[in-house]
C-alpha cells in the first residue's frame, strides 16, 4: 500500500513578494523566519530557560539535512542524535528532498532560524526519498524504531485521506509506551471527512493549519444571494476597508474583446481560468487588468479543472510597472459553475478581503472521522511558514505538515518543565488552553474544522490544571434524555481550590455539576425534543486561569442501550415509531476494529467481544419513512481472563484463518484422492 506525504501542497514561492512588501532592505530576514514562533507564545517558557533541552523528537519523514547550519551535526554531539535510513539501509538518513528538513526546522532549528524548542534533539527516520509516496510498512517500522530509540515525541507529517489500521495500531503502541504522538491533519480540505491515518488515531494529537500572524494571512469571503462560498485571495491582492457589494456578471475568460461589449462597470466579474484558445497564455494579471479597465470592482476566477487553486497576480512575466488595481480571488470549478448558473437572474454578492491570522487555512483537512471523538484536536500556524531547507537554505511553505511540528515543539517544552508528565496530560494542557478561532463573520469555527482551537504555548506552559478528557462526545436520545460525563481533575501545584464551572451550549439543555474529590461530574438534561448535533463547551476557571473543554452533543430520536455479561453485549433498540430493521456496529476504541450485525424487532441482538475496554456502539434504525442514527458507549469489564477469540490462536484475522482452513481441507481431499489413485 502506498501513502502520499502530507506535503507542502501549497508551497508558496510567491510569498517572496509578500516578504519584500513586509520589510525594507534594512530589516533582517530573521525577523520573518521567527514570526510564527512568538505568535504561539513560546517566548514565555524561554524566559524561564525552557527551550527543549534533554527532549528527543522523532521526525518520520524524508530524513533531515544535518549539514544545515541551523540543524548542524549527526550523532551524540549534533542536533540529529540518531535515526535510521529505511530507504538506503546502511546510510545516514540525509534528506535529499527537503520536507523532513523543513519539519525539523519548525521544531528545533537553532541558528538564524529559531524553532519552537531550539535545544531539543532530533531523531531522523527516512521513510521516503522523493516525498511522493512511502510504504506503510516503513512508517510502522519507523514508529517501532522510535520507540526503541527512546523518543519522547513522534512527529508524523505524512498520511492518507483514508484509514490504515496497521499504522493506527503502531501509533497506539507508541502511546502505550508514553510517547507523545503528533500527526498532521492533511491538506485535503476544506471538505468534511478528509482526515486520514494516522491523523484519525484516537489518541494522537491531530493538528490542522491556520494562517500565520503576518500580512500574509489575507483571507477572503464571498456570499452570493446570502450563500457563502470558499474563495482564496490571489497573491498580489490587497485587503479591503469594507466589503465590495454588487452584482456578479459572467465575463467568459476575461479577454478584452469579451468584456468590450458588456456592462461591466461596478460589477464583480466572474471568469474562467485559462483560455478557449489552445496554447494561449492568459495570465491572471491580464484578466485582472482587462477587468479593471472595463470598470469591474473585483474579479473571481473559477478553475478549469476540479479543485481550488492559489493564483498569482505578480510573477516574472508581468509587464514592467504592472500593479493590481482590483482584488482577485480564486474558486473551485464546481462552485464557480454554480455561481455562473444562478447569476443568470438578478443576484447580490458581497466580497471581502481581510487579515485574520487565526483563520483556518482552506487546505487544512477537516473532520469528522468518527461520531465518538473529535478531530482535529487543535490547529497551529501552517500557512506562509518560513523554515530550514536543504543545502543551508530557507523556504516559504504551507501545509499541515508545518502546523504539526509547532505542537511537537510545544510538547518538548512541557516535557522539559515537567519530566514525569504523561502524554495524555500534555494533550490536556495544550487543548484546554488553546485560543478560539473565528471565521470571517465572527463565528467560531466548528470542532470539525479547528478542534479545540489554536495552539497557545504560553497558556499551556503556565497552566496548573490537567483535565481528562480535554474534549468529549455526549449521547442523548428520546429514550435517554439525561447523561453524565466525568471530568478527572489533577493539579500540578496540589490545589483544587477556587474552581468555578460554567456551561456554554444549547439553550434547551439543563446543565448541572458537582465535585467528588478529583472528579467533576457534569450532567446534561434535554428539556425539549430538539434532535440533532450540537456543539458547546465547559468552562473551568481556577483563580486567573481559564480552561475550555469543548463537547459534541448527539441528540437522537432513536436510541440503543447496551448491557454486558461475560463478554457478551446485548442491545436494546428504541424508536417512537415502529421500526423494521437496524444495523449495529461495535468498535473497539483501542484498535479501531469494528464488527457489525443486523437485527429486527423482537430478535435477541447480541455480540461477543474478547477484550475489556471501551466500545463504541452505533446503530442505524430504519422506519417506514426514514433511517435514524443512535449511539452508545460501554466500558466492558466482564471478559474473563484467558478468553480467546475463535480462530485467533495465531494472531490472524478470523476471515484469513477461515480461508486457510478451507484450502487445507480441499488440499487434504485432493491429496487423499491422489493417494488412492496411486494405490490402484
């Protein structure tokens, strides 16, 4: 199986233009390179001398260029203290591509560039030569080797937009060894459900990308007839003091002759990327100039192939003295064609370009990955990041690959401060102290977009309260409108005094809470039957510190209740209307394995499980008119010691054992028949 690297799919060479706009010739390049580091608050621990010293971070990637002056040295006295080359066995894990060097620089560069944890050490595991693809077996081997080599943290900026159980199991193994594992969410956004393995892993910290705190964080919004669309500003566009409002007009490919006979003045012009003439180079700058000359106030360019793109108005082929006069944004083909269709009638559009460093990048992969937990966990700067590149260079680049190492570096600082801290406690500190991120309309991004929020190292470093879990899912139903969740509290300064709890969530939910020692029990009671999915948060204040625990609430019309006895799960399904069929899926939270059964009313529904632990139950209940989901979670503790799953004595899946058994029987019969023939 092949895995694509979550590469810098949006490598922004054009950001050099932004750099020139930001600083004059007297400014030092170093200021820009270090920009995302102070933005996430790493200067606070550094004031206390906390800089990652003594912490080893495994970078599973394309290797690391340990000849780079900011990552200098191989071996015990160097920056890269160890690792392994799985591509060229027997050779050092030198990076010939650049991706791994970029990731390592964000974590621990210590030279002209300063990473999040500049005194931390790197373990480099080379699992890809060119960055295009990598065997899943090599990722697994690298995780296992990192465990053997004593890594404190594993950073994995690779993955696919689907599940790979073997990789997820390897990540879980690392977590069981108390290694903090950070995974990049992926660059397949902004669509929902685009996070794959290992970002899907329940226990790892999955990181999405926000913009940096520079003027490179220019974002755009578009509404047509009050419906929002995803658009990206082209490099060279300027921010607006106020939105541009007006009618959208379709202008073909934006050629001068196409616009000359149209009433374009004061409109927002929509054109298609490229040209209808083969070989004609109709640059975005030409389209912008034609639109501006015709009197358009803004330009939207939709793609001539599936997907969205980042365009450049300023490039090496522009005419001397060219400067963009109107804002230009890009949009994917599907949405562009949709707008083209609806603007045939009267329309009203609003386009805005503004700076928002905490805006979730369009490319950042989104959740959900499961109805039982929240992904991504957190977001961090991952757009317009400057970091180390091969051959002593520096590179402008974007991708969740570079958001993840911000979190890995943050974890190194927390480990140095608290050497005995557990990986799930680091996760709690980072998530509950993160900053909220809002969209263009002041609305906070959904949990599936931004998780708990944007990394804030300063708040995590100064926090003294660990809360488990740092986010959770609550399941209510028409049959069970009341549910409880226990939050375990642990103080790093031995004080659980002065704790205040508040609730932000749906107004039909009655909230209550009470303390029992280190446990905070919260209760939610649905007072009205407003079925659906809702988001909210529990706010815990202690003295001057504020901790936020986001939650997702499923309130379903159908319900499923699960009981257990000696490892046998029994299910009861309820729906206010008569139902005819139900499909039940049971997932082991530890390894992600899922078993499925179907049932009908009046039928005894059971399933055997062979490990104690938490199981996630999901059912789809079919009535005469529709299907309804319902959820349940059960902690299984009734599996007797020594219980073994049938056909699992050799550690092989039941299906494979069954196939082997059939083959053996057939071969035995054939062999018996041959023997008889010989005897005759």
